[in-house]
């Protein structure tokens, strides 16, 4: 068996994507281990999730640091001490500094609850509804110095339904997040990701040309 990919998972809240990764690891479907969970909020429920599964964890309260770089320097020290190879942002509500990004080139990924490059930032489900899009979804991407601007690894699409609220749309998207985030980590662990500029190719994946329409076409 190949060596387990060591993950550092950064959270700020409930940690449901953290849980989906834990579940896949414990099922034997993901050849990785979580070496460290870090939260910038002491009360984040994701810390409890990690504790229940015996995963090392620590809190770095951003309010205890003079500035972003000081926080990121300590974050880097914690992750490097744990031997982290891939940094996984799972609801981590902090913008990382260039100092931190340079320490993990092409080894930091994030999940975003929209189909990037549409609707970066926050409150994206309401933005999608306000704009009137017919589809939304989620995106796993590499992290760069922009906000949700890094090269895209995998996306999932969900329809926007009549009567949707930001909450119902978010819940539908979250189900897909729990599927595609472990898959993206699996691609990385298996060495199947090839990044050419902004284009990310996955080795061994064929093309899929099925189209989606919402509302559906007349039969």
C-alpha cells in the first residue's frame, strides 16, 4: 500500500465537509490520514468531530494574533510539525496570505458552494437566486492569491428549483460537496491531477458530454 497522504484540514464551523472526509478514510475509500485539524474558532463543532475520531486538533484564535501574517506563520508551524502534505480548507473563513501560499505550492485546496467563476465570496446561494440562474452547484479548486479564483479541479451541478430559498439551495449543494471533496482529495492522493496553467486534467477520466437543461426540453 502506498504511503497515506497526510492532510491538514482547516475549519471555522460545523465541519460537515471534514466529516465527509473522515467517513471516506474510515471506509477505506480514501488513501489518506488527517494529521491535524486546525480551527480559528474555539467553539467550532468540527473540533468535536475530530475529537470523536481521535484526530489531532488545535485552535489558533485569529484574535490572538497581531495580523494575518503572524497568524499564518503559526499555522504554518503547526502544519509542518504535523507533516502535512495537502492543506484542505473545509469552511475555513480566513484569507490566507501569500507567505502561507508559497509554503504549500499547488498543495492547498478549497471547496466553494457555487459554480466558479460565478459568485465568489460569501452569501453565494442568495446571489444565485437573486441573479436568476437555473443551475448552481459547488467547486473544488486550488487556492491562489485571489478570492475563489484558483484552477478548478471538480464541480457538481444542482438545479435551482422554483420556490428555492438560500437555505434549501444550500442544503442541496452541501450534499454534493460531501461527494466531490473526498473525490478531489482522492485524485490528489493517487497522483492523477495534472495542472497546466488554469486547466486541471485528471488522468484516467474520459470526456462526458451529456447536457443538462433546466427547465427540461419539451419532449
